[in-house]
């Protein structure tokens, strides 16, 4: 059994930042995200007795040991659950608009969880798919669902998984400002580890997450895009503040990121319900009304090349493709 499975990426509105257990990827805090239509990964897995080792082909290119490691965490768990020992060939295609540089482990590992379990003949619940995706990459646990999803932190492998919150079938969208920056990144794995271990601001981060989450869920239930954005922007700024206190200190912001944040503040002054969020990289993502995406894109094109402005709307959960 071998089918293509598609998962869309998600952007956290309440960020996941820090691990309680690195091996199982149990986070330090709950998080909440919106799955998007614009970026997704298609993956197919074949367990084959004739293979001598696992293989990962990403966008047509055979990958080395480093990329294979995360994938094998998921494959090994699936083999264990299904009682099989064959190696696997994993084919994966990332659908990301050109020049975006937004390769995502969220959609990648969620699609892998779906494709590998399907190929092994397992029929897992969404909760168990979320747990399986989680051990590959934390944010992937949320990409099992369309719309808004909450990753409940839990305390062990069984209790840490995402649940759906709202289908987001209302007037909300995101506009990506893709910042061109050649700066070498601190990976999110390393960034989280360093802030948890060394930043005196990390405790401050943890203290306000639950309050932000409660308020966020209320704003979502009221379909209040302004408040959703306001809480998300604050959550992102608090997460990024922890990195400045780490030893050694680091930041994911570039000068262009700050220019983008400033542009968002100017749009807000003009009356638009728009806020921003940022992840472990310099790109800036706007939270706004889907019905205003085109207008905001036009206004921002005065400051940024239109090829760097990408519209996104709420996207669907994990699904098997029939073709
Ligand atoms: C998030 N990020 O909630 C946060 C906000 C980045 C900043 O999840 O180590 O690739 O594989 O669990 O999921 C990016 O980290 O990290 C991330 P691992 P992941 O979206």
C-alpha cells in the first residue's frame, strides 16, 4: 500500500518554544496555530524488503544521513507499531512558492506520519497521527488538522498531542513578507535549547502562555481577527525576547524584519486589523482579514517586491491524495 499524502504547514499564534523532553519532543508549553493553504508537502512511503537501508528523496534529490535522521524517528515508530522490519523509500515534494525559502518541518513530518502509517497498513486516529508527527518535529503535531489547532503539551508520549480548535472558515488570513537574508541561522532546536538553559527571560515567557492561550481561544470563538492578531503579536515578541537573554545571545530578526514590523504598525495606524508574528527565521507573517489580503499586498508592494509577498488562507488537515 503506497499513496501520496498531503499535509499543510501551520504558523503558531501562541508559540511552542522549549522542550521538557528532547527525545520524545514534549514541549514546555501549550501552543496554538493556524494551518494554511499556501504551503504544503506531498509524501509517499514504500516499505520494501529489497532495500538495504532507508532512503529519502526530497524534491527529486536523494538526501544524506542528516536529513534522514528525523525521518527515521517516525519510520522506526511505525515499524514498531506495525511489526515490520523492511526499510522504506520516502519520496517527498515540498510545495512552496519559488523564492520563499519557507521549507517547513511542520508539513514535512506531518505528511510523513500520514504516509508511513498508511503504507504500513495502520489506520491511526488523528490523535495518534498527531503523536507520531510530534516525535518527528513538534510543530508537525498541529498540521494534522485544518484551521486552528492546539498542541496540548501533556507530560509523556501518550498525553502530548494536538486537537482541533476551530475550522477557521471565516474572515482570517495571513500575508507572508519573505525577507531576503543570507545570515546563518540558529536552528530552532538549538535556539530553544539555548534559551531554556541560559536565558533569564525564559521563566517570564512561560508565566504568560496559559493566559494568552485562554484569551486567544476566546477571540477565535468570537471570530475577532484584531484580538487574535494582537495576542499573537505579543506572544511572538515575548518568545523572541527570550533569545536576547541567552548565552550566547542571538536573534532571528534582521533589519528587513524590523522594516516589515514597522510597515505593519503603519497599516494598523491607518485602521487595518493587522498584526505580525515571526518564527525561527527573519520572515514576517501578517495576521489579517482574508478579505483584505489583496489590498494589504498592494499597499505593502510600495516597500517590498511583490514576489516576496505571499497570500495564505486557512488550509485543510492531513489527507490521502487520490490521483
Ligand atoms: C512554533 N517554532 O510553534 C515554533 C515557534 C519556531 C518558533 O515549532 O525541534 O521544527 O522539530 O520540535 O517544530 C519550529 O520548531 O522544532 C517551531 P522541533 P520545530 O511553530
